[in-house]
C-alpha cells in the first residue's frame, strides 16, 4: 500500500480524531469521575459549580482542539503533497515537537546514505561502461588484423578446401566483430542522447554500405538477395540507424537457411512502393516466429521458441533495436508466421524527433 492509497482512504479529520482520541476520552472519563463523586457525596451546589467548571474547561479545550486541528491540517496537507509529488525537494515540514525533529533527523540521515549509495552505484556503472567501451575498441584491433591475414592467406591459396576453411574463418571473425559492436552499443545506450547527430540521409546509401559490409556472410549462405529499386530519405543519426538495420539483417541471415532476403521500401500499410516510402522492410523466408512470441520479441532477454530450439538467440538484438528506434523517434514492428518468414519494418518518417532525444 503506497502513500497515495492511504491518503485517499483516510480523511484529515478522521486522521486527527484517531490521533487525539486518547486525551479526549481521558478528559471525558475524568469529568465523569468528578461528577459521580459529587453526586455520591451530595455536595449540593458543588455539583452545579463543578459542572460549570467542567463546561468551561471543555470550551477552552475545544478552542485548543480547533486551533490544533487547523495547524494539523496544514501540516498534513503539506506531507500529502510531498508524498504525491513526482520530484521531492530536500526540505521537510517544520517540526513542532522534539519527536518530530528526531524523526526528521533519521529521515535526513537515511536520505544522505541513499544518495551516497546511488553515487557509488553510478560511479561503478560508469566505470564498467568505460571498461566495456575500452575493451570493445581494443578487441577490434586483433580482429581486424586476423581478417587482413586471412585475406592475404586467401589470395595465396590455390586449393579449394583451404579456400573454404579460410572463408569460414573470415565469417566467424566477422560475426565476432558484430557481437563486439553489439556490446559497444549496449554499453552506450544510457548515454545515447549525447551521441546523437541528426541529418537528412539517403536510406539507399545506408543500406548499400551495410550490404557491402555483410557480403562475406551472403557469399557463403547460398541465399538470394533481392534489393528492390526505391527511393527514401530519413532524418536520423546514420551510425545508430545503420546499427539497427545491420542487426535486422544479421537476424535474417541467422534464421534463414534457404530462399532469399528481400529489402524494399513500403508505404504505411506495408505495400511495396518506389516513392514516398514510410518503411524500410527486410523480409526473409526463414523459420519465422511463433504468433504467441510476437508481442514479446522486443523484450530484453526474450528468446522465444527459436532461441530455445537453436540456442543462438541472446534476446538482446531486437531489444536494442527498439530502444534505439525509440530514441531516434522512428517506429519499428515485426510481422511473421511460423515457417513462412519474417518481415521487419523500420520507419523512415518520424514526427517530433527532438522529443524522443
């Protein structure tokens, strides 16, 4: 039960009466005792005088309760506002008793400890992010060197078996590099806003550059690539948008064993068009996604049926894609049927870009 629920269920007058019921009942009991003693001993006029004195005391006590209630209501409302505020200031209501001062000292001490723990945690996370960033940059150097050596070895190899082995090694080196890039982008997610640089870009150029990068995987996959003729521009960050497209392309290659991968432009309804495109579509003829898994494909760590069967999915790729596209102010959605392939729609028309940063 949170503070808002409590405040709605208990009104201020009811809360005040609950807190002051003991002294009020004590006064009533004390008055009844005096009246009973006066009646038992037959004090005569003393009973009337005592009734007058008790009434006067009750009047003064009532005035005090009214003043005390007004003060209590003001402080209670201030506390209610602090409980319901999304952002709380460091100041607390002025204490009116020693016990309230003691409670406020406890609260401030706990708040100070909390801030110190949060600062330590932030520093620890920042250090970890810095380490991951440094590691990913460093690991790419030997990967690039390995790829160059394999290219040189490939040019000097005449036997088909050796050629096949070198090609497979180059594929694995490339895949390793892609996983490194994923780790780098994941580490930078929290500070993505500071890294964004928007510009109007030609989507076809971004797509062709990514395909040129992925040619080694296509060459060994036996899949047909259909790159439709279309025209589209998008206002976005080229580096982050390209990363999303490459992740989608990588998934298509991973889960498509035969058939083809098609890349084309589409309108709002998903129909292929050549002009005024609203989406960049990557369609494959792979194993597809279970209908029950579709609502959760963008959740972090969710692998679904395909991940449990093939043990290849990490549940991070599409999660990163959704997070990045949200920051870019662009939509992304997935359509798929089991054993019939998958279509991923990357929006290239957005509104209110700056509100997403």
